[in-house]
């Protein structure tokens, strides 16, 4: 195969769209055989290489390798991907801006120009993760929660406003607008991006990376993007390409249509279950088939959103007529829509019904007519359970959640006329970008509430209810459709615009309810329309967490218990004493469609997003600091100067072996980034809580770990401190504790790590399968680094966390088949020596020698999961930021 003797730059062609000429890099003109059969997602990667070909970071051989993929349907070729833009949310965005500010300081210290540290790609940061559901079930819940948000986060917001002013190419969407992924879908994304070069407009696919795993939601719009850690995003901002292997692409065929009574949420839970079983970690998934003909774009976005839950890098839907319909419906201008259509057709990115399917690495298929109403839980999003089986499934799960518990206990709540029991639902939350972006399920929830109120049903008094839409447009159409009043009557008043319960911002339970739960070891439940339900994430008091559609969230608020079978048991009685079943109040598809048609208009989107960057008067009143470098405040407990560049030299020191490292933790399977990274509330008796108290912060003002991600002192104290993490080095314990050796003392992980640092002892962490599953939490890697961990040895790694570890200079090593902590009979008294690092190369085998307490040794081979040459460079430099900084200094 050849490029027909052409320089790839000669593939530049011109389109005329609505009388305007735009240039583009034509895939057809490249003259490569087989590209017509490529999946659309790989065609986007191919265009990215074609446009970036420079003979250095992107070569002709890289371009040919993507085309050659069609023959083998897989590749081990490393390529450099340059996304068009970067998306951030504030939990990950604040430390990202902190790092950029620290890089400016380091650049100055190395004698360089600090203003060279500046985003080269457009960056949008949406403040969406800071609102908490402190107040609910009242007309003023939104106002009160936002007031608390500004009160708690004043320092962070002032810092972000400085960043907005100090850095070029950096925009901030203020608090109270919505969730970054929904704002991206409804407003920020264009489908086709443009830039001006030498007086000519160049068009290319809209691509991005985001500092949140659910960046994949935008794949529903035909935009290729996925979640990365903050450190990778910072490199992309600074013009560095992201190294990746050309991925395998799994084709997922959708046929048929959803049947009456099922929702897009039920569909995505089935897709998650199937793809997790298939195994798609590190792979692209691309959806195809005639089922797409009748699948609304919002349903596609719902499926794409949960890419992290099924483990894929992305879940891509090609551009078609439905894409154009959605762009128009959400208020995009006609020039944008016309360019998307013309460009997609010219580049072979346009999906046509009945056209031959692309070639895929492998495929699987789902008839959507077989989907049934479902939940997922109690601890993982891939553990789908049919609604009709949910009650007995909870009873079975209870045996593992709390073996000593049992159904039938009734615990009175102080000052209340009711009791709680195992299975009581104490949180019912309509939350998260997954579902609030989809009018079909939101309208269904409103219509179900309307019918329930008409029958005289009410929510159970022990259920904390909340509605936190992903954009203000949702509030508009729920009111216009006439269903918000009914939602209000059931306690689903709007309590915030942002990512709340799904990320652990559910807020506190009423104190008597919390005491009844904790004092009696009750296993109570949360039902939320989110995408994450990992242990300890939703609330420290809730052990059984289930994902469900918004209408099912309302139904469980009415039922008040996971023990009720909603398929067969009544929700309650109407005003006349008659039993009311879920089927009696479930809205039909026709009713939902009519509500959408009569309740939503493009003007709603145009109006809400017209001044999206202005913010509220409270936002505009924040004082903005001056200066190209940040004036760090040593007294701040929110933003501190991180230590990553302290003592950094212009060139890196040679790599050396890790000698006699102690294990900090020995962990089991499915340890998530929620277990590793600080998240949720801060306990007063934890190392982080003690730090805040010592710095004069009252317990009421602790806020959350997420809000304090700009302070490494808080975050490193909260690393591995999740209340549900189980360290096998300290049997019988739960939470962030370990056993220090050789003393044998049991202590918090942070305290042990600091003791080892004082003793000059390096550390390792031993993990199981799927280590680092979950959100793209950069602090899961940053905290690991700051605690002194040199390597993580695990059975397998989730994609984003593995990359983040490398980006922070931590070595990820993978056990050989059949080798693990149990097979090696590890108990934590061992030391580990890792050799052969001086001449490190991608995916090489690395020997690890463990020495037991009795002096005996065992050597085992591991696979180094530094996958690319660029990642080797990052590791040699101590991390990706150090690599970029040294490069810019030169």
C-alpha cells in the first residue's frame, strides 16, 4: 500500500458550504486502499494524523498503519492524537489550573518565560461538581444550596476567575448552568471544528478529551472524545499529542425498537451488562445497525455517556440525519448544521440506513425489543437486575452487604412516626448527565409524578428526594409541560444544576435517620438516575445503591423500600383506598412524545445559552487577582502550591531500580478510583480532617474532598482513605488503614506512608483485577505518587488510571497469568525489589524479587504497562508535566 507517491499535504481540498469556502484534508485523496471499510471512529483518527503529518510526531507510516488496520482489524502501532479541544469540570479543573500555575512558577525558576505556559488548544471548564444537596423538598432548595456553594467555594472560584483572566484560550462556565457533558452536548460541541490558517478556514472533526470519564457522552453526537486524567488534559492543553495504540473497535449492532414501558436507561443498563461481559477495556465501541434509524440522539448520548461503565475508551455513533435534527433542535445555527452535513458526506463519515457495516475487530448485537425495565446494583453499574427480580435480588445481595443483617428488623427513628428497616430507600435522586440530558426519561418522570399525585400518592417521609438537572433547559421544559408542580408535590423540587448525588454530593441525611442506620447496622438503599454506584460513593450511610431511570426513581420514592416488587406489589392506595400499581401510573410512549413535542423548543436552548459565560451576580462580584503568576496564599486550605516541581533540574536523572520497597496496601479486585482517590465527605477523625482542624477549619466548613482538590495536603491525606476500602495487610479492618513494618503497628495509610518517607523506604501497592476502575480521577495517581509509591503491581488495570499512574511517574506492573497476591501468599511483611528499569522500553518484562520476613526470596516476572515510547519519556522525566516543562524550557 502506498500514498500514490503524494505528500499527504496535497490531500487538502475545498468545500463550498452556504457560499463559504472551507478547506479540509480529504481521506479519499490520500489514495489509501481499504479506508472505506474502516469504522467511522477510526476515520476520525486517520484524518487527525493526515492533518498533523509532519514527519516527526506523525509519519506516513503512522497514516498507513491506520489504513492497514482494515486487514488485521487490530494494530500494535503507537500514534499521536491531537484533540481539537479540552473539556474540564471544576473538581478536576481546579487542580489542573493549579498545576498550570505551578508550571509557570517552575518555568520562571528555570529561567524561562512563564507566559509560555498557556493553553494552545481551546479549553472549557464547567463548574458543575460543587453544588451539594444540603436542602431538598422545598421551594427555596435551589437558592439555599447555591448560596452554600458560593460560601464554601469562594477561594476556589476566585482562583478560577484568576485563571480565566491569566490564561489565553481558557473559558469558564460559571456555577448553576449545568453539568459539563450536558452543556457540551447542548451547546459547546459543533460536530465539525474550524480554525484559520494563513487566511483560510480549515474544517476538521470536532474531537476532545475531558477531565471526566463521561466525556464519552458526546460520542452520541458523532464527536470523538473520551475521558483522561487531569495531567493528560494539561499536556493536551499545552499542545502535546496524546500517545495511544490504534485501538481495536468492537461493533455493537442495534436492531428493533424499544417496547412500550421501557426507557433509554433500561437500554443502556443492558448495553453496559453486555459490553462488560464482552470485555472492551481500552477498546473503541462503535454502534451500527438499522436500530439507529429510530434511535433519538438523546438515547444515543445516554448510551455513549456510560462508556466508562462498560469499560470502553468511547462508545461512538456516526453522524446521520438524526445528528442534524438534534443540532437544529438545540439551537445551533444553519451554517454549523450545513457544514457538519457537507463535511461528513465528503469524508465518508455519514451513516446511511442499509449501507454495509464497516469492518470491526469483533461484534455483538442487541434487539432493543428484548430490553426490559431494569436497575443496576447494589454496588456496580454493570450488575443489571430486572425490575421484576429487584426485590429478591436485594434480599440475596443483603447476605454479602451485611451477613449479620436480616429482613424484618424495624428500627424506630427518633422524633418520627415511622421506622426504618433493611432495604428502606433513604435517597431517591434524579441526577447525572446520563439521564437529565434525555427529555424522554425526564418527561416520563414528570408524567408519572403527575399521575401519582392525581391518585393521591405521596413520597415516604424517610426518603430524601432531589432533582438536579444537567442544564437549565430541563427546568424550562418541565414547567412548560406542566409536570414540575407534580414533581414538587413529591419532593422533587429542583435542588441544583450540576453533578450531585452521582458523585457523592448527595448531602447529609437527617440526623435521626443517620443515627438509626449507623446505630443498628441497617443496610438501606439509594435509587438514583446516575451512572455510578460504587461502594461509599453516594452516602457513607447507604450500602445498597441502584441505578435506575428517572421515572423509577420517582416510583421508589413512593414505595420507600427495595423490598417492594414494583412489578407486582402496590405502591400505595389512592384517595378512595384502592391499590395503585406502577403500571397504573406509568406513562405511555405516546404521552411522553406529546409532552416533548408540546414542551420543548429550540428557543429554550438559544435563550439559556445566550449568556452562558456571564454567571450570576454572585459570580461577577468575586474579586479577581492580577498577575501572570499566582499569588499563593500559605493560609489557604483550598489552593496550595503543589510540590511536583520542587528542586527540578533542566534534565532528568537516570532511571534506577526500586530496592526493598514495602507494600503500603494489598488490595483485592475491582478497586475503583473512588477507593483510591479522596472523594465525598471528610471525617473529623481522619488525617485530612485533623489537618483542617489544625488549620482552624470548623467541621461544618470541611466541605468535600472534591472541593479541596487544589490543596495537595488535604488530598494526599485522603488517598486510599475510602471508608469501604479493605487492605488485606490489616485483616478485619475497613477503611484507609495499613500495618507498618517492621513495627507491626496498625495506623492510617497516610501516617504509615509518612513514616516510611522519614525512614527512606520506597513503597509499592499490590492490586487485583480491574485496578483503578471508575472515574478519571487524577488524584488517584497524584496521591499515590505523593505518598511515596514507586510502583503498583496488579492483575489488570483500567485504561485511564494506568495512564494517569505513568503520567505521575508511578510504574504500573501487571502480574503474569496465574500470579497474584494470593498465589504468592503475601501478608505485607515482604519487601520488593524491581530490577531492569535503567533501559526501560514499552511493555517489556520486568523482574520483581520479593524477600519474605524469614529471608527467603521469590522472583516473578511482570509486564511493564508503560505502553508507548512517549510514556517511557514521561516516566523518565518523573511525569508528563515535567516532560512538557523541560520541553518548553528548551
